[in-house]
């Protein structure tokens, strides 16, 4: 067994850490205050192969693997989970279906520009009335000659307000629950596609989230991902298995930042004549936080490694998502408690990680849905 990162991965971690400090950290306050994503980052990261690090070099990616992608997300979340989420969608949900199942033409037109940061992608599955029960989506795509007419509404879409294209899940055959779904690439500017509103969120302010409406929106038939009608549900499942591993890295980076901020605060804050880090309860809490971060990291990277080996990790990726996002809630609650009243003040950064991380038990499959997947995979 070898628990060390490879030489390439270590070099990548140093490079992305340095990039995040230099290029992203200075943008955080403005992005958070204005609730806008600093879109220049797409191109900046794309130019260096940082944006989609696991895709091959010949497509403009970093030539890495799933572990590389996890390192990227972990390092970016330490700096700002909101900005990281917009970039994480680009490296995963908004590109993976095209990479895995798209045509050569779709790769040329959408995937390569997205990997290079020249086009911003989004991924639209959730609807106003449909979240966890993904097979119940109401959006439909009806074939008409060389195009499909898409009708429906997509809710809570990360990068929706700033995207150049969105991958939309829609039924081509509503009579086949789940099986009759396909994924379509819809370009910004296509008549009938509008961003009806940008949503105000509790956290992740520097990521832009929107509601997207499709009204008789005609997309060329060649924008359907996959060669035949149906089969989109399997493409979604494939995309989510990978995404849930990356999600572990999202929780690790957020947890590491919370630990770092809290350990530093506890050493500096003095009560009863000594730093509060010297009180046993805080020492123990900090010790537990560090222990959890280490376990989160070990497990997530192990499953990322399994994924890279081509192993089937449907169960394990849900375990990563469930475990890391739930433990993160405890870490964040303890971090806030150790910060006392200052933790509740906006000028202290810990509140941002607390607000941002609260989301993580909800998106890309709630904790309850992860339990269901794991139980199903166990044959229970
Ligand atoms: C900030 C943000 C960004 C997002 N980005 C995207 C995006 O880019 N693309 C996208 O498609 N979606 C996105 N989402 C949507 C997200 O994936 C959904 O919110 C999530 O899947 C849950 O769906 P829901 O909110 O409709 O909750 P619901 O499905 O209505 O669930 C409500 C509660 O009921 C529980 N529940 C539901 N079914 C069961 C069951 N069978 N057994 C036990 N409990 C159950 C859930 O676990 C949850 O606790 C985003 C959401 C947010 C908030």
C-alpha cells in the first residue's frame, strides 16, 4: 500500500495552492460583497490547465486524474468555497457528460472551450418541483425535424446566470420513467432560453445561481448527448458518481480552512489569563477537528484512487459525500463555538465557511439520498 501522493500530484498541489493565494484570494472580498463570480478566473485557470485538471492535455486539460481534480477543489475551497463551486461545476458536472458520452463535434464546440475557460458551462437537472426524485423531472424535449423543442424550468443552477451553455436533462420519452431522459446542450442566446432570475442564497455568495426557463427552445438534434433517445439517466448517474468524490474534496478544503482559522483564533484569544486553546474542552475540540479532517482526506483520496483504477465506486462515492459533508457540520459548529461572539460577526471569516458549508449536505444528492444509494448498493 502507498498512501503518498505521486510526485506529479505533489507538484500540482504546490502550484494550485500558490495560484489560489496569488490570483483568487485577492478577489474574494469583492466577489462576496457583490454576489458575483469573478469570471476572468475561468480563462486564467484554463490557460494553465488548472480549470479541468483531470482531462487529457490534448483537450486542453491538465493531463491528471481524479486525485488531481480533488486536490484542485480542496485547495480552492480553503480560499473560498463559493468561487470553488463555480469552478468545480466546470471541471465536473458541466463537462463530464460531454467528455464521457459526447460526439466529436460536441467536444470541439463545447468541451475544449470549456476546459480552456473560453466558455462557461452549467448543469441543469433540478426543477422547482423536483429535486431528489430526479426521474420525476417535467422538462420535455420533443423532436421536430432536425431539432428538439425544449420546455421546462430548471432551478438552483450553479453558473446559470453566467453560463455560455447549459446541459439540460429532459424527457424525450416521458412514458419510460428515468429511462426516457436525455441530456441536451443548450447555448446562451438560443431563442426561448432565459435566465428568469438570479437567486439570493444564505451562503456561497461568490457563486452565481439561477432559475432557467426553456419555452419552446429549439436546439439542434446534434446537441443531444449520446446517439439515441433514452439513456440519459445512466449518463447522469455516471456524472454524479464522479461528482460525489469531488464533493468530498469540497468538504475537506472547507473543514481545513475552518480548523486553521479556529486554531489560530484559539491561540490568540485570552480569557481567565490564558489562551482559550489551553482549556481542555477547546483542546479536545480542536484535536477532534484535526482528526476528522485527516479521516475525511484519507477516505476521499482512497476512493478517488479507486475511481482512477477503473473500479466501480457507486457505493463508496456516496459514502464519501455523506461522511465528509455530515462531519463538516460538526467541525463548523465547533469552529463557531470556539470563536464565541466574534464568530457571529461578519468581519470574521469563519461565518462564511459556516454558511457556505451548510449547503453541502443538500446538493448533488442530499444526505438522505446518499443513505438510500448506499443501502441499495448493499442490497438492503
Ligand atoms: C446553492 C445550490 C446550488 C445548486 N446547484 C445545482 C446545479 O448546478 N444543478 C442542479 O441540477 N441542481 C443544483 N442544485 C439543486 C440540488 O441538487 C437540490 O437542492 C438537491 O438535489 C435536493 O433537492 P431539493 O432541494 O428539491 O430537496 P427535496 O428533494 O425536496 O428534499 C427535501 C428534503 O426531503 C428529503 N427527502 C427527499 N426524498 C427523500 C426520501 N426518499 N427519503 C428520505 N428523505 C427524502 C431530502 O433529503 C431533503 O432533506 C443546487 C442547489 C442549491 C441550494
